[in-house]
């Protein structure tokens, strides 16, 4: 079973991409990339999760938008449950300029057999897609009092926050269930981890590239967490008629 995380560029900006594989009771990092176009992203998906191969795709973007105006239910629920952590999301509707691009991406995944999975039977192979949102996921996974603010502000301040995220990924995810393996001895894996463990970039463009990749890794891990635990250790904000967002429960809640 593979878990593909996609930090989707909502307009025309690049997207972060991560592929994890469930093998020998652990998650292994297979790829960490960043691509420009929807066509490139779909080709990447076809490479890592070819037809009939089981995989979960976790997308940081609203691939289901039923409302023409206003705000989706899951967007409202992020503010209800995570607003105090500064982890509410932007309102989404079909009138927004990026909506057709994102909804169309979700339909492209459906055409490849990736069914929306706001309900799932844990640890059953299949081809699934879900919507995720890194900010509340990071808050709950690592039991934080607020989001890590690496998205906005002065670059030096964002660098410090991204360093925290990187350390949580490397130090904490290997201790969770499912566990992320960061100690593989294979050369390709070491190369991937090396790119992530290198010094945090000092220019805005290179910083944004690493930020997108780390977000995609969180997306992939949330997909694996949903597949592994289902509702036992995850929340689902909304459903397949309103749009939905899967968020891990806070570790102190189970």
C-alpha cells in the first residue's frame, strides 16, 4: 500500500509531492518532489500508483466543492475546532477562480479509480482519495498549542518554524503508529532525507520549495494514519456531500 501526499498548487504555482510505502510494518519514504503542472502531477501519480495498485492519495486542496457561494461545512468546522490554534482554513466555493482547477483534479483522480473515502475500513487495500489540511494535522499530531507559522511573516521567522516542523517529522513520526522509517540505508532514501535535513534555505524561492515538500509529507502521513486507524484515531469534518477534511485526533485523546 502506498500513500501519496499532494500539497496542490491552487492556481498555477508548483505542488509538493510525497510518496510513502507501507512495508514490513513501517512507512518508507520513496519520493519527495515538486512539480509545476497538473499533467506532470498526474503522470507522477501514474508512476507511483499505476492502475489497480492500492494507494491512498491525500490532497491539501478542496477537491469536493458543492456550494456555488459562501463557505463549505468542513471549512466552517476547521474554525470551530481549530480556530483557537490559528488553524482555520479559507472559505471555498465554486465561484472562486481556482475552484475548477482543483475540482477537476479530484475528478481526474476518480477516473483513475481513487474513490473519495470520508468513511473507511482500516487497513484494507484499495484506491482512495481524501482531503487533508496540514495546519490542524500538525497541531494534533504533535500536540501543539498553535500552528507552526512557517507560511507567513519574515523569512527568518519562517525558517525557525520550518526547522521545528522538520524536527517533529524526523524525531516524532518514527515513534508513532504507523511509524515513519527515517533510518533506511538505501542510497536513494538517504538522498531524499539528506535533501530534507540540509540547512533550511535562505532564499524565499528555495524555502518555498522545501515548505511544499514537507507539507506533502505531512499530507502523505495523514493519509497513512487515516488508512491505519480510521475513525478510532481520526476526525472527519464534513462528508462526501458537503466536502470533508480528515484530521488526526490529538494523541492525548486516545
